[in-house]
C-alpha cells in the first residue's frame, strides 16, 4: 500500500506491508478478544510483516522477521522511540518506559552496571534464601498453584537485592507494591481525568499508594545515607546513591523512586510467571525433568540454562515490544513507515516460527545446549538500546530458584493437558497458575542428602 502524506515542507511516501481489509473495529475486537490467536492468524495470512490497527496504539506494523527485528532495534532513538502509552504514565516521568533519546541513555548508562558482573553472585544467596523460606510452607503431596509463591519469591528478592529493604520498610513494601503495580497497570491505558479526581476513585487510590511508596522509600534513602557501611553495600539503591552522571550530578530522589518502581514492575511479575511456566512445562516432560535433577546433583547447570531459554521461547510471557516512529518516516526492509505509526515486534510470533526454530511448538531445551540464541530471534527481553536492563538479574534469579527447588524437592510429573495461556494484562500466565505436586527429597540420586538450610 502506498500513501502520500503531505506536510508543510515535504512529501513523504509511505509504503506499508499488507494487512486485513476488514473494518478497524472488527480487527480491534478480535485482538481484544484473543491477541495471541489473532496476531498469529494475521502473520499466517500476510507474512512476517503486516499492517493493522492495534487497540490503544492505533495504526501499527507488526514484524516477526529477525532481519527486520534487527533493523528496528538498531534504529536511532531519534527515528523510533518509546511507544505511547506505556507504564511510564503511572510509574513516573523518570521511568525507563517514559524516557527517550539522550535522557534514556543517560540513566541507562548509570543503572546497567549494578545488574552485571560479580554483583550477580552476591544476589544469589538472597534468591536461594527466599526460595527456601517460601517452599518450606508448601503442603507436600498436595496440588498447589506455583504462580503466587513465585510472585512472593521474586517480590521479596527485589525488595532485598534492589531496594535494600529490611524490617518495617520491607514488611510495608511487600504489602503495598503488589497493589500499586496491579492498579497502575490497569490505569496505564485509561486517560487521567482532566478535572481532577476524588480519593475513592482508581486514580485517587493509586495516588495514595504512590505517596505511601515515596514516603517509605524516603525512609530507606535516609537510612542508607546515614549508614556508615554505605560504601560496601551491594543493593541497587545503595549503588544509585553512590553513583553520579558524567557531569558529576547525583540522581535525584524522584529519579531513584521512579526507577526502583520501574525495576519492580518490569521484573517481578514477568520472572515469577516464567518460573510458573517452567514448572508447568517440566511436569509434562519427565525425561527432561529427570536429566535436570541428575545435573543438579552433579553440580552442573548447562541443561538448566538451556531450559530457562526454552521456557522463555516456548511460553513467551510478554508477546510484544514496540517502538513509535518519531521521524517523518522510517525505512524498514522494503517498507517506509510513516510518522506516528507503532512498529511492534511480535515476540510470540518470532518464537513460534518453524522457519526460525524448527518444530517451534515442541518444548525442547536441547535446541539451546552448547549454543547462544540469536539476539534478534530470541527476544523475551526486547533489544537494542531499550533492552531490559534487568535481563541478567532475571536469568540469575530463575536459575537459582530452579536449582534450589530441583535440589530440595521431587516434582511429580503430570499427564494432564497443557495449561492454557491466560492474559493477566501485562503477562501471559498458565491459566491454572502452574499447578504442581511436590515432595521433599530425602536423598539425591547419589545417596547424598541435599544441602538445605530448611528442615
């Protein structure tokens, strides 16, 4: 399709991929009813690049060709930037979701280091401790949903490793933050009333939650600044307080608050949901489960890492990542996308393309053994300058949680049908919560009692 768009100074020819000729409302309703199924149908009908109208985001181009994905991720942020609306509307103006261009790169440069290198090893003990504490409460031999406990593990781990919270502040935040993030994710797509709102409205309740969060965080900041051991602390809050931008300025309290809340919103539910999917997948693949247990007992990790990669591919928690065209037009392969369009990477579409991942519907961790996935075909964390800065932390967290559970518990296989995909708004979760039945392991396969701090 070729459109001519007349501006004040120039004429830009927009050449768009094919798309459905159905009324916009019909396509929109289909996407709202079942986004994954509708987008898969459109990909199968029109190919790895198609035009459509996505509710909330409007005219959009959806791509699932790794070459196009690479081109989009490498496009200058002045040409294609953060998509609107996004979680930054509720997480704060300094949120990574909201920042663009130089402001985004400025904060990214400051905040990437805490999530890489030797610091990851220091966080492992926190993850294992939280996993053991949570698992100690599980009823043995009875079916449970694993998603809620995984939520608690990842929340507590972030509060300790990222926020540096303990004591009263830890207890308050673990109650407050799930309510704040859940309500905020719902309000992301709802315009804020221009004439104000009452305390009892959703916006009023969210504003109250945010004030409570800011007050608790101020207490944490005050405690950290007065801590004589601040220079040795490895939690991300402490690192933020010690860091400075290139011009020597420190992060403001508002910047710290918005970014900590963003890290929690981006990393808490997605990691927990992936872990619940991992349990769901392993129960239905007992041969892989047996190999993983033997590997844990032998002190290995290669298959476990491959399994994490495969769960993220086979059960993509986030199905789309996007950019908004800011320049008059953006070249993408043979297409020319006009200003104002949203370009979406169909993560689920890429991950389930047989031409990219043979037998893509099959759960097969062996496809990643001894190899690293292509960074433009395996994209659960997005890519380019907007790739999730917590990707390494999330991978470490999932690795430690699975290692600990496989070492301490026997996961009973299941012959039940696969759990369906269920949209929780932000993430796609197993519809039944990743149900599992576990028993404590008395000994490993080598006859050695597992090393555990929980009796």
